[in-house]
C-alpha cells in the first residue's frame, strides 16, 4: 500500500513525490542545457506572477509564443486534496501566453533555482524548457519555462471550462482555495494590463458557481 507523504503542500502520494536527489538531478540537467551564458530569466504565468518567493534582479512583462495556459494539472495537494482535487495551471503547446519574466542573479543562481524546483517540481509534473521570450521593451531573452509533461499521472486532457469550473469552485487545501489561486492570477494580470479571454471566462464561471452555492 502506498503511503501518503506529508509536505507543506499537504499529503502527496509517495509514488508521485520526487526526492531531493531527483529534483537536484533535474535542475543540473536543465542548467546543462542552458543556451548561452547570458542572464537566466524565468517565466511566470501563474502564482509566480504574484508570489515569486525567490530573489531576482529585474522583472518585466513578457510574451511567450507557442504556448498557452491550461488548467490541465490535477491538483491533489496545496489547494486541493486527493479526495477533492482541483486544477492547477501548466503550459501546453499552441498559441501564446502573457506573463512576467524574472532575471535571476548569477551569484547564488543554483540556490535560488533549488527553491524554485522545490516549489514547482515536487512531483516532477513539469518539463523545464528553455524558450525565447519577448520582453515588453523589445528585448528577446532565453527563459526557463515550466511546461506540462503530458506523460505525468496528474495530467488531465479535459480542461474545458464546464469540466474544471466546478472543481476549482470547491477545492481547497493547506495553501488555501483553488478559486483564490484563479482570482489572484486574474487580479495580477489586470494590474499589469494583461488579459486572457479563457481565464476571464473561467473566473466568471467559478464566481457564478460559488454564488449559487452560497444561495
């Protein structure tokens, strides 16, 4: 029988949980693929936009071509549970994504990225990928992007609004509610003058469901 492993995110099935050694190996392999020795940028398209929790030297609005936001990651910890899962964001191929780029300091780079890996790669659900990123001032930089690994056990192919809105409206966990994650992202994007039609429609559906529940 597989035991649940307690983390700051809540209980995570042991078979899904990555060890510190696995995370370290993933980080080192990613750094080995670093395209050049120019500064390392990290692309935030979800909670990193309002809660980066790492040291950075510069931040700028940016556009990532060839990828779009998608709530395709089953959320069984953090803002959901195994019994009542929610949905978390990832990136899937196609379209474009607006978000924030963070330039990381070269000094202490590995230490800062170790914190990022502990947060983003706790189950190894993402594929850390180097992608060209267009900053709002016209600069093009190489950025580290966390894209969905569709082979991962937590991947969900059906991310239609009618499927995921009821999950997001009701799921919660040790880090808070799934809905608050969605609303925080919506607010962070609004403050930066960014807009995502799919995100706005989803947030509207979730608010409507929550209002009906209260009534």
